[in-house]
C-alpha cells in the first residue's frame, strides 16, 4: 500500500477513492470521497497538511508538498494534470491545473479557473474565479467563456468514473506475449471527454 505514517500522523483516504499502488501518500494527507490519485503521484504531508476534497484527481507524476506548518488545499472537483507541481497553494473548487504546470506557495486560484499547461504561477499570486491563467510567469488573460467552462467540467466527472472503474476492475497481471485478434478496447465513451482544440475547431467549422 502507498500510505506512510510519519511522527504518528497517518494519512486519511475515503474508501471510495482510488490511489494507485505506485503513488506515495505520506503523513498529514486527507483525501476525500471519489478522488483519483494516479501512478507515481507524490503527496508529501511530512511538513504540513495536504487536503484533497471530494471528486478531485491528481494525475500521474504530480507532486503536492508544503512548507513546515503550511497547508495545501485542493477544493472539491480539482483536476490536476500529469506532471504538475503544487506547493503550499490553494485551489478553490473546480480548478483545472494543466499538465506540467507549477503553482507556488501562497498562490490562490479562484473557483472554476483554468491554469494552462506548462504555466508557472508565482508565490502569492491570486486569480479571481473563472480565470484563464497562462504563462511563465503566469498572468490572468481573461475570464473563461461558457464553452470552456462546460468543457472543463467534464474532466473531474471522467476521473471520478475512473476511480470507480479502478477500484472495481483494475488488477495487476502478467502481459500477453502477442496481441489478440479482435483486441477489445477499454470501456470508455470517447465522446464524453475530448481535447479542447477539437471542440473549438468543430464549433468554428459550423
């Protein structure tokens, strides 16, 4: 199991959440209901507290950490993309942090905001709700439109379903030595979650 006690402090994980066996969850970490913690994610509550609220996902190779005595809070429905680093920050509910982004200490990202992939959010930065935050150093570019908000809301739902699927149907196996004829695909609906650029191009072509 990927859970570790330190200084007598034991992580908390709701039984409806899925934590991949290769993830590390250390010390003062509290994981709410229906969360997904991906492969090689590192949640280090060895200095301060990490709180991941219900329906959030922290994807592959993400790191969440804090300075001593500080908190890092991921609000309900947070969506943290592959390889992102969160250090002592606060994500209000339904924030999407794009792949390989960095959000530094004391930053606060307002609810329903989107931090674009590869962005670096400086310490103490504050973004109002529904912001598009982008760049290095990151800036608020504008407010998200309704189409972007609708697209963004799909991600947490898909990962909540993935947490359920993983708890019910994922298991370690030996690989096959050759591809089967009529190889099945995993049980997902490709129409539910699509890249934003595809939806934008489709909308512009109408």
